[in-house]
């Protein structure tokens, strides 16, 4: 069960009321994590995956910082999340 550190900026701070949080999740992908966050913060997923298209919104960004890897942007909701990932939603 991955434990990830999540940081929020811009509209996601307003939506969550937080700048960051640590989440223990059963989810294995960014898409799954977005669904979990959407249960806690209704509408969260719609910011990043537009309901009418079902793909990541190019006006927002998700970045993952992982130990031993250069930080990278997420373009696929099936991107794997790993224990210790630092994920920025903006």
C-alpha cells in the first residue's frame, strides 16, 4: 500500500483547504489516486481529467518526484504511483 506525499497549488488548495497531505492509498495509478481524491474532494478529478474527453487536461499539470529519478510530468492516468512518491497537483 503506497504512502505518497501530495502537494496542492492554485485551485486545488482552494478545493482541498490544504497545501499538502500524506496519503496512504490502495491505488496503484495516478488515475486511481485522482478517483480517491475525488471521493474526498468532489470535483477534484474533473480538474485534471475532463469528463467529456476522459483524458488529462493540458491546462493543468501533475508532476511526480521519485527517489533516484528526475521529476517528471504525468500525461497518462495509468502512470504508476510508488511508495514515497511526491506528487504535485497544479
